[in-house]
């Protein structure tokens, strides 16, 4: 128990059978910061051990949610910050009579579905066409107002698109599609043999999906052994994949 009351409220004795959710918040908030996957059932066990208080599961869960809100803010507010702040940029060839390239920007809506923000048909995939498309998209999103949300872009890492995003949205993070990275990595390192390629890529995926700093650091250390086996060109390709994750 910390001497400073962060969440407000409290109880007069640790044996009190009706500990409030605010008191539970205060009791678990520091551990929840260090262990984001801290479960309500574990909170029940820890409170019983440390304070001799038996908590109903629901109250332990509610106390955890209060603590989570103190640490991260409310779920609704956090989602509002994410909405429209993540855009997937891609292109596809049109195979109908007139041909051309379809450029598109897509995001996720509040129902976790896909929402098409903008699209355009151009004659070819060039730096100029990507720059025009993104500049027009920026005008539509920003208008004349000051836009204080940074958009994160996800793409297949095509050179023209990478250059255009850097030019039009210089402050925006740019991530890359995991499926495309895997395809490129496997193709570039075909001489390594399937087993080593799969081993290396499995570790890269663990890095990309790490939810905590410890998971991330552990996976990076795990990558060190197969990394030393790779040739210079292969190591460069793997480094590019890792850099995407770390950035």
C-alpha cells in the first residue's frame, strides 16, 4: 500500500469486508503498471494475502478498471484518439477495359469494420501520383483548421509511397504491412533454407506483437543467435524488418 492516495477514498482497516473499488485501485495500480496482463483473479489472491480481505470477483475487476483508467485514461477517450489516426494506404491494378491503378486510404470505424476514406484512379503508380493523392487527402482531412492528431500510416512499403508520405506528412509514423514484410523477407533470404528463415521470422513476429517492454526485450535477445548466422545481405533484410517494429 502506498502512502499517497492516488485514486481517492480508502478503508479504515485492512480486514474490512467491503473494500471499495477506489481502495482496490490504490492497492493494485503500481503492479498493474508493471504487469498490464494482471488479472482480476490474481488481484483477489493478492488482496487476500496482503490485506486479509476476500473480494468478490466483480469488485476486483471493477477496481482493476478504475486503476486502468487512472493509468491510461478511459477506454472511450482512448478510442476517440485512435479513430481516424490510423490509415492503411494501398493500391491495386484495375483489370477492366480501361485499366489504371486504384489508390486507396482505409481506416477502421467504431464497429471495428473497414471504412474507405478516399480513393483515386491514376494511370500509373509513380512518386508524383502518390504525392498528389496524399496531398489531396491531407487537404480533405485537415481543411483550414489546425489538426493536432498525428496520422499513422500503414502500407506495403513501396518506394514511391514511402517517399510521398515523408514529403507530405513528415511528422507521421509509417509502419509496414506484416504480410508484405514476410513475403519480402522469405524471398530475399531464399538461400538460407526454410527452417532458418521460419525461425528468424517467428522471432520477428514476437517482437512485433510484444505487449510489454519485457516481452519486447526478451524477443530481441532471442533474435541475436540466428542473426549471427545470417549473411551480410540477409542480416540487412532482417534489420529492416526489425527497424519497422522498433520505430
